[in-house]
C-alpha cells in the first residue's frame, strides 16, 4: 500500500487497528485537530538518538500534511478528507514502525547471519498501547518504553550524542601511514599523536614539563589501547595505528550499529545472568545489575565463529570426556593422522567403529590413516577425562542447536593474548572453578575446596544447578559505561559491514 508516495509498512496491522475503531480516525479529535501528532512528530525527529533514521518513519510526509492541516485551521476550514485520511494512516504506521524497531530492531539478524538466533520477548498488543497513548497524550512515553530498558543501551545513546558532538568540531587528526611511536620519542609524530588522543579524551590535560609530557602521552596511548581491546603496551604499532586512524564518522556509525544489536536482545536478561561478549573476549556474571565475576575467554576462529543466542545454563560436568565432533575430527585431526600415524595415540585419542551405541573400539595404530579421507571417514573419536582433554576439568552446559558450551582448557597461555579467537566455536574460560562455585550457588555444599575435591577424583560427574541461570552470547563491537567511557572492539567476524548495508536500505518512495 502506498500513501502520499510512502510505502505503508504496517499494512498487515492497519486494517484490524481501524476495524476495532469502527474505521474512525485515530489521531483526529472531535474538533478536527491532530493534537497528539505533534508528540509523535517530535519523537520521529529525535529517532536519531536511537541510531535510527527519522526519514524511515514518514517524516517529511507527516510534516507536510500537518502543515496543511495547520494552514486549513488558520483559514477556518478542515483539512480535505482524503488528506486527513492519509495523515491518519501515516501517523499510525509511523507509530507501529517505531514501536517495532525500538522493541526488536529494524533488521532481523537471522537473515544476515546463520549463527545468530534471536530470543523473542512475549508479544504485546501494540495497537491497544497506541489507543491508550493517544487517549492519554503519552505518545512519547509509550514509544520510549519499547526501547531496551538496559542501562548499557542508555550509556551507548549518551556515547552517540558525545561522538556526534566531537564530529561537529571536525574530523580528528589522521596519523601518517606506517608511523610509529615509543616512549621517549619526540617531534612531529608525538605532537600529532597527542592531538589525536586529546580529541578522543584519552589525553586529558596539558603536562607541566617535557618529562611529564612523555609520561602522559605514554599513559594516554595505553588508555586508548585498553578502550580498543589492544595490547596496552604504550607503543604505537600497526594495530594501534589502524585503530587511531579509524575516522570519527566510522566510530559514530559503529555506535549506531550496536544500538541496533541491543534492540535484538531480550528486555529481561535475568536478575542473575552470564554475559559473553565475543569481540571483547570476556565473560561477566551480572547480579542485580552489578558485575559479580569477570574473566577472559577464548572464542571461535573466524571460520568457526561462536554463535549468538540466549539460553539457560542448567548443569555442569566435572572431568568431562570429549566426543569430538565429526567436523573437527575430519577437518583438524584427520590431516594430522594422515601425516603422522602416531598422532592419535600420542594425543590419547580413542577411536571407535562408529557413533552407534556399543560401537567397537579400534586400535588407532592398526588403521591405515593415509587411506582415510573425509568422504570415507566413519569413526567416532573421543578423549577420556584428564589433563590432556581439550575441555579441561569442567564444562558448563546450556541447551542450544549449535552444541556450544563454556569449558575449561589446558591451554592457559592463550588468555594472555589480546586477540583470542582460537577455538572451534565453544568458549574457553579463564576461571572455571570460580564460575562453578558461583553457578552452583551453595557455599556449604560447593565451596571452592569442594569443587576442587570433585575435580581431583578424576571421575566424570554431572551436577544440576538448583537455579538455572540465563546465558547470553552477544556480539557487540562498541560499548559505554555510566562514567561516559566508550570502548570499541575489533569486528572479528566482519559483521558490522553487513548490518550497515541492511540498515541503509530504505523503503521505496513512490509517486
């Protein structure tokens, strides 16, 4: 349906909305005025505060028709019936669109990424809420209630306003390609770097002398590196230079993209929940809005991306065995066995005839691995519990279609890396014992010592949680805090560009 050259997107909901009203106008009062429309127009004009484009909500058409209504009122007459109907339709459609986009996002991530699953909030009667909003004059308050209620969303909105303010003063300085800087280095690059860091707030004040200037620049660069998920060594290498030279306009767009990602999340994350941000390589346990436990994590490589979804952790396993997924067996382990026939035994990998229950165990040394290919691979590979097991001493389970979970790892050195994309999709965690104590939630029965004792038995043991805890695996490349600090993390799976393209697609405008 086209109205005033605008594509009406809520055509599935509009007929039922107006049928409930016996096809009476929604926005026009008995006096013929469109009084509540002014509040909606103000909200549309401020949609940019949410990273949304006001033009997508019939902004110009509504402005034009409201002006026509105003002029008609001044002339002592009413707006022409056909224009009044169009205006009513467009106002209703704009409200429904805004409500939908604020509540669930403008783009469906499942159409962009196969590894992204959205957990939908319970349905609400948007039409009824619109009726109430018009009747009470609470248009703006009702629309605002559709937006994510999370403090982090509001902090990111504040960051967007702050960075747009920075942009009003012009783009920040760009450093020359291949420029480097280390502590003690003075001259043009140091001064340009100081100016650049001052613009982004990392270099807060002027130093007293040259020694202070060098130290302040070093600390400012470290602060910048920490905000961008880089190794905070105070040296301007290639990665740091690249982050410094990301244009201010690009950072603004990055904030807008992540506001959209927040709109894909459930409004109720859980009073207690586990939050894993894949690009940041971190896990946080949040209780009553405050962090209760933080740790570093290792996530999936680019070609084995960690998926995004919400679930509920309901049990953990001490001393897990590992039935190696067929994909990993074929793509990772088989090539090594073909090159080195002793690989299976050295890595303590057990080989079974197949995946059927009771399948016979085979001697890996008696298999001619050079003749085994991906096409004829029929084996099940597994590792027993123990220090050699890739899952470490404990794994944390939550139902999902990706067979992804949190687990310990014997490869502790990987947590020292700033970029930690090394897994096959599951999340390796830095402090598995601390997390086990927390989620088990029984200090008397499951103290740190009790958890350690359970592990030291070497016996596989499954323990169900008394109270399941929500788990949210998310993909955020920008974040902000209550103090105005803004952080950016590397888009490790190159998802920002696809979302940017999807958000820039505009509905057609027809004559």
